[in-house]
C-alpha cells in the first residue's frame, strides 16, 4: 500500500484504491507529494511532522516521485496528480450529495473556478469559498463559516507551505473529512491555465509543458535532482 521514500510513506496504489482507502479515516490530510514539496518537508520540522502524521496520505504527484519509487525498488502503480484526485473527490461529492469548500487564489480566479465547477457538475454543492489573501493568524470569520457549513472536503489552493500551514493550524477544529492542498489547481479549473496534452501527461512530461508555459517555474525544477540524489544516498546507506 505504501512505498518508503526517504522518511516518507508514499501511497503506491491506484487512484481508485486511494479513493477507497480515504474512507477509512475520520479526517485525512492529502499531500501532493512532488519532489519539491517532499524535499522542503525534510528541512522544515513543522511540514515534516504534518506529512508523516497518522492522518496524512502522501500521493505520488510528480514524475520525480515516481522515479524515486523505482530507485528504492518498490515502484508506485501510477502517478496520481493532485488535480485528478481533487476532481474524483468532487465527483464523489456530487454523487453522494456532499459539499466542498474552496480556499485560495485571486478572487477572479476563484470565482471562475466556482463557476466552471458548477457548470460541469450541476448538482455539486459548493458550500463556501474564500480567496487566498488573508492573515492565517487572523481569520476567525473564515473558520466560523467553515464550521457552520460543515463541508465534506476542503480544498486549499495557496501553494506550499502556506496551504499546509493553514491545515496544520486548523484541521483539529474543523468538521471536514478531507483536507487537501491543491496548489494551482483552481487556475486550471478556472480555465486560466491549461493542463498539458494527454500524450505529454502519459509520458511524464507535464512538468516540461508547465515550464514552457510558465518559465519562472524552471527555478523550482532544481529540487528534483536534489531530491533524487538524496533518495540514492539514503538508499545506499
């Protein structure tokens, strides 16, 4: 069910198996485990403790994590992209009449994301939303609204580590079952950013497509070789 990569347990089943596994939890924090996020977690005790907690599941989101699973000779069955998991959870919520709550992005992106999701999933209950521009230490109005709405799934699109900090700080007091940091997924759902073509995704080249479209991301790719070198070193110790 899990592959040990460095000091992390990474889910190694299929997306369908993951959806079934999530049901075992009263509350679950889903971490999109790409190399950048996992590497940063090694150097941040707060993130590391969160990623390795009993209520956390790390998914293999990123070709670098998939490669790392092969390096340790326990390959994951498939890459699970955070945005694809988010959409599966959205489908489940529509099917089972459960609600979701969205936090993050600029207001216009958030509004477009809500509109597109509601258009695609006409029976989906989006019980609330809030843009990502607020003080994490002074957001009692937001916390009270989530408590009142009692959503099944809470999606936070504020990038790591900000979205992780929100979850760490508030997970215990909020009534949601699923907590998931989803990075730039609202941008994709809103239509502002397009995902790579299916053939690039299937070949593990989505990262290249994103760098071509958003060149500033190239700096973040440095974490991939750093992460893989650390995996190799740890494996040989």
